[in-house]
C-alpha cells in the first residue's frame, strides 16, 4: 500500500490561512503587507488555487445533520475537483506561490505557525491528493475526520469572511489599518505597558514563531527577576509560598516549543500580580 502523506506546503487551505494570518500580523504592526499582494495574485477569480480553496472552504464550513448526507457532499466535492480543476495548472500555481512566499518571508518560520484546523485541513488534502486504493485505512480515517466536522455544531471556518479588504484601494486599506490599531489601543487601554507589549508581540509575530518564543522566554525571565526581588518584602507566609510556586512555573517558558493563548494569558496575569504586589 502507498503511504499517504500530508504536505502543508501544498495544502491550499493552509496556504490561504497562513497568508491571511500574515496580513493580520502586518495590519497590527501598521505596515503594508506583501502577503496581501501575494494573496491577490495567486487567489484571483481565474486561478485554479481559488477553485480548490473554495472546495476546502465547503468541507470546512458546511453542516449536515446525517452521515449519509455528509458522504454525499464529500463525493460531490471530489467529483467537482476532478472535473473543474486543471491539475497541471494547479501544480504550477502552487509552485509559484511557494516560490513567492520563500522570496518574501523566512519560509521555515512562515510554516511553523499553528493552524487551528490543522487536522481537518490535512484530512481534506489527503482525500484530494490520494484515493482509497492507495491506502484504504488512512483514506477512511481522513474521511471520518471530515464527516465528523460536517456533522458538528461548531463551524470550522478557514478564515473569517475572506479578506475582502485586500481588494480595496491602497488608501482604504491604510485607513483600515489605522482604525484597527486605534481600536486595539482603545480596547486594551487599561492594561499596563508591559501587558500591551506582550499582546502586540503575540499578534505581530503570528508567522514568526521563533521570534515569539524568544520574546516570551525573555519576558518570563524578567518576571521571575521582579518577583524574586519583591518576595523579600512579603511577610505573609502563604503568599510567599505561592509566589515561589509562580517563580518555579515560569521556568517552563525556557523549554517551550510552541506558544499558544494560554501562555500569553499567563504572562498577562503575572504582570497583574506584579502590579498588585
């Protein structure tokens, strides 16, 4: 039997999401995004990539109450892909897209970004690129993952409402960037300067996980140092014990391989603790 492998470099749904996340990161950083131009160029209305992305989107966002109807949809999507997509042209477009990403970004960092629907997108890729004759077991497992998603109550969007802003004139996009940044600052105005910095770094380094890990490690070390100094002035014994536990917990940031929202939230709470002390 053939071994069915997933390639995130060739997964159209994943490529689209990573590009839109990069755009989000650039918007928060108040700079024009190269990713916007790449997205517009390769996912235009005449591209095979957009056709395939639409099929990914269908299997991610549609909902059916029964396994029977879900199976019908999957079969219909596979037939549509076979009939409407030029495989040779699609392959060339993916090659050129990866080339453009590689020319404009650190490709290793770009693809290290955590994708929420990774398992679902990987399963869709496998039934698109392989058949049940290649490996019946893996193919069936992938199909079951998709069916479970189709039957679930929670919608698994690839990207919220596309990124229609990328189609607007430059002046409109720049104004949108400005408004978004202002809203961000207004919403989080009660946070301390350190907490705002953590949030901005987290959002701004969506597609640069190495930079984010380095930043989080540095912040965790800084918090440890501050708490270690402050603990000397704490007279309440139970509180002192808790603070020592917190200082120990911060050691986990030195060996983190991936950063998620929980790690960010924890650092925000640690800074609140410092302010309280």
